[in-house]
C-alpha cells in the first residue's frame, strides 16, 4: 500500500507541475518617433487654379502649418501674374503632433499633424451671407499607415456655392474624412536611428508619394472639381525619424511547454487521507474494507487450524507417555 500512496503522490506532483506555465516577461522594443514632417500639395493644379485669373483667390496658411516648400503665389495679383511657376512644388508643410501619433513595430499606426490651410476664390459666386463662392479649409491632417498601404484623413469645412452642381449654397463640415489613399514603397518599420523618407532627393514639384482622391474627397470636399482617381500631381512628402533608443512595449506572451513527466525528478508529497494518516496502522487496519475482511478470515482459519494441531498433539502425548504411567 505504501507503494500505491507513493505513486499517487508522484502523479499529483507531476500533474501540478504540468499545469504551471512559465510567464513570458520579455518585451519588444519600439523606438520612439524623434521627428516627422509632412509636405502635401493636395493637388498641384488646384493651388494654381485658386490664385489664377479664373478663381482670382488666395491661399491662407494657419500656424503651425507653413509654406516653406510652396514656392509660388499665395494670392492672385493682376495684371502680370497669371498662373503658378511651373517649377514650384506648391506644397504645404504641417507640424508633427507626437502626442496624437502612434506606430507599432510592424509599421501600423497614425501620424498626426497640426496646422490648417484655407483656399478661397470666386467672389462673384458668393451666396448671401458669405464672402466667397469657393471656400475650402483643411485641418487635423492625419496619415494612416498599415504596412505599405495608407490613407490621408482631414477635418474639412466647405462653404460657398455648389459651382459644379445646382448652384446651391454650401456650409458643410467633416471630421476625419478620408480624402486620399496611397501606397508606400516600403513599410515605415521603426528602427533605432532610422529615417524614412519618401523623397530622399528633396521636396520638389514631382517628388513624393502619389495619391488617389477618394469618392468623398472628389465629389463632396472638392465639390466635383475632380474625379476619384490617382493623379500624378497629387503628391505628399513624408519624413519619419526614430530615436536612437527605444521605449518598451509589451510583446504578446509566448506559450511555454510543460516539463515532460519522464524527465521530472521529484520528492513524493504526502497525500491527505481520511482517518489516521500520520501513524503506522496495524495489519488489520491496512487496506480497503474487502482487504480487511479477507485478512480477518485468514487469521481466524489459521487460529482454528492451530487449535486442531494442538489438540491432536495433546492426544498423542497422552496415549504415548502419560497413559502407561497411570495407576491400573
């Protein structure tokens, strides 16, 4: 029985050991974004149209956005000025907002940028109560990336007159509207000290990633001026630099296999039982009830057999030794 108890204890110990999983405490290190910049022309011909002789409008840039890489006219100025210079990049710079930006180890996340740009023109078409017939403003620009796929969203405010449609007055706002989509040449995968740049040769008229204007962007935001297709002159230049040291981001826990029972060396643990467990039991107390009955019957039979033997021996001794010596 002691062997049975030891085997049971060992089995319980092995089972318990198999249920214990080693926690995975390692973490992946994702370098923080040290700096980023976005220079976007929306669509080059649109800026040229606004300040040209037809719309006769102007472009206003709200800080922290800038026109460092614009290189053209911000307002129609006749009679000498007609259209934008052919070699001007006409790109609007937006300031990086690290607090609202996230990027994981696989290059998926959002890059947020601050600043606003407003395009106005066509005063002759201004509806009652408004100054311009064409008045479009962008702000809260975000670049969403997932591997090489991406999109640009904006908050917009469109006012004026539906020039390309029914000539009705416009006054519509949109929040995080997807204006354009794009494809990168490679994912923006974080690495310490690395810089990702869509235009390594610098920001020029034809540099950057090509975008496709969405249905909402073309028909609603741009009030039908353009079709929802990819345009060679709808470009953006994106630069992302990562810090030299990373910040720890918890990695998904990895499963750890339980130790094999055949290689486990353990000391048997006492298994609690009902009744007296911490003393050595007598031979009749050991085992199951059936075992106890069998043991008792065996001892009884042995006792009766011993009595029979003793009785026969007594009779033999009497006849052989004592009876001859009795008085006759």
